[in-house]
């Protein structure tokens, strides 16, 4: 894997090009990889190496736009998108994600 500035640049590009969201994930899972591709650097996370899985859930419609009845709303399954990252790529993404969020709120 590459050095820290290069990883941060890759994380920034992943956010800018829509390969990874810049918002807080709905859920994060940590554990041994099954050999997935890293969403930041594009390299395989070797089987058994520590990996981070990020999950992002698209929300249900707001209450005023709710489905016809509460049961229908409970049965609705929001879309969940998952991404796998090396632990160092996750750190670079988290840094760039928070910088991106700070830029949006201060500008």
C-alpha cells in the first residue's frame, strides 16, 4: 500500500467521484476480510486481514410522505450499500470525509 498523503488523495478522489459517500455510515463492521476489493485504493483486502465494512442506508420517506399505513412503512426495506476498506484506507477516508463535511458547513 502507498504512503499516507497518497492514500488521503485516493480517499478524496473516491468521495469526489462518488465511489464512496462522504456522510457518516449507518453501520460499521470490523473483522477479517473475505478477499473483497477496497473502495478507496481498489486493491484486494487479503483474506483474513482486518477490514472495515461501511454500510449506508437510504432512509425511508419522511413521515409526511409516509406510505399509506404504518404496517406498509414497517415492511418497506430501505436500500443498504456496503463498502469494504483496508484499515489504513478507512483512516484516510475518515479524515477526508470529516474535512469535506467541515468545508460544507463553513462555506
